[in-house]
C-alpha cells in the first residue's frame, strides 16, 4: 500500500511539474518555446520511474534503448511536418506513428547499439531529415497561443508514464520500457492541438522540435555517465542540466540568425 502511494505521489508531482513548464510558455517568444520543446520532460519522467523501481544496470540498458529511438522521433516529426496540411488529424497521427514504428523496427533488427553508434546514426538521421523537411534554423514566427491547450495532455502523459513504467518495467524489460518512455505522445498532443486551431505555426514548431533532438541525446548520454557515481534516480534528474545547456546553445545560435523583430 505504501509503495503504491509513493508511486502515485511521484506520478502526480511529475505530471504537475511538466504541466507547469508547458503552461508557462503560453504566448511566449519563439526562443522560449523552443527551449521548452527541447526539454526531455516525458522521457525523463519515464526513466525516473524506471530508476525508482529497477536497478542501475536495468536503467542503463533502458537508456541505451531510448537513445536508439531518437531516429524514430525524427521520423515522426518529419512525417507530420510534411503531411500536416494534407491529412486529417487522425490520419496525420497514424502516419507519424507508423513512421515511428517502422524506424523502431529497423533499429531493433540492427541493434543493440552503444552510445557511439546511436550518436552516429542520430547525426545521419538528422542530416537526412533535411531532404524531406529542409532546415530553417532561424526563427520565423511567434509560436504562441497553443500551450494552454497542450499543457494538460502533456502533464497527464508524464504522470501516466511514471505510473505505467513503475508498474510494468520489470515485466516488459529495459528495451520495451525504453520504447514506452520514448513514444512521441507529447508531440502527438501538440500536433492535435495545432490541427484543431488550424495553426499557421506548424512548420516553425516542428523545426524547434527537430532541433531539440540533440539535447535529448545529451540527456540520455548524461544518464549513462552519471548513474554509476550518483545512482539512478539522481542521474535522471541531474542529466536535465547538460541537456538544457545544449538546448540553450542551439537556441542562442538560432537567435543570432534571426531578425531582431522576430527574436524579441
């Protein structure tokens, strides 16, 4: 009973923190929204749950699996970005998840990968994504008015991730736990919200999401490095710092390339 109460409390607190972060950027300038999109919120929630219920070796294996999933995240982002104005909301999410599943299947067939392999494949996938969805590094428009609608689903997802993985991770194993933690549900909620609002900022939002993928890798690599000296739970929390630092560097570079009237 006490263990269930601890898990529930952790889920509620984690979901509340994620909700507050996303809600706080409603109507914010593009560079602020880009920083929040790059935060490993739901991924960190999933690994935090794994760290709280499994050993360090299990957590590191799950982290390796999550690093293998980053090309699949790119596949999802590029697919929905390209098809956003051509498909209905259900078909769009279905196409994005299909691309995610195919990429995961390829990674599974060729894995397991170490971090170096995941980094090389991730860089190649990021470069190749330019062919389908050309990079536009500079900010082009204010991304605002959506956070209030997408905050609560993202917070619920983070809380649900903690509940699910705290309960079943030991049964499904580290790789399956990683796949669950890395499902692009947050971007799915964002996509549904933009479709409902007929947003004209979809391309800019997906550019920010794609350019946030390197910070997700930085988070995962930091978890692997920090787990032995700090322990699993502390590592999943402290690893947010280097990920945020890299995201800030990327955003600063984008601001430098953005006209002042947009960057403000």
